[in-house]
C-alpha cells in the first residue's frame, strides 16, 4: 500500500527554496517519483507535431520530485505527518496519521 497516492495533499520537505514548504496536490505517482500540481515547474522547448495537433513552442510543466522529499499534509495541524496503515475488523486496510491516529 502506497503512503502517497494521486489526489493527496503533500508538503515538500526538502529541495530548493522555491518549492520547500509548499503544499500541493499530487497529480500522479511514477514509482518513486511524484508530480505535484504547480510545483517544481520547468520550461520545455517542444517541436510542433502536426499529426497529434500539438503546437510547438515553450511549455511549462511539472517536473518530478522524489517521494522521500514530500510528506502527506495534515490540514488539522498544518504540518507534514508520517503515515501508518491500520487493519480494520473487516480486514480492510486504511492509512492513518501516526501522530493522531485519524484516518486519511
């Protein structure tokens, strides 16, 4: 069970001063990399592709961040929190914050 999933709110714990401490939503998870909305933006020069209907030019998109450099954001405390898994009586596994034990 992954600790961080698509749609989670995360806070960046390390990195350059532009993104450290920023909170954003996870767009996708690729193995050990996460893409966070509007964070770690890079500019890419792309060629036009008429077959795909894609215009050329300079585009700005999210670059990946290593999963160890982000933590799940707890809105109740306003901080990043560690995550644990808990097994319910019916055998279902859920993610909980380690500090408070509340379900995510």
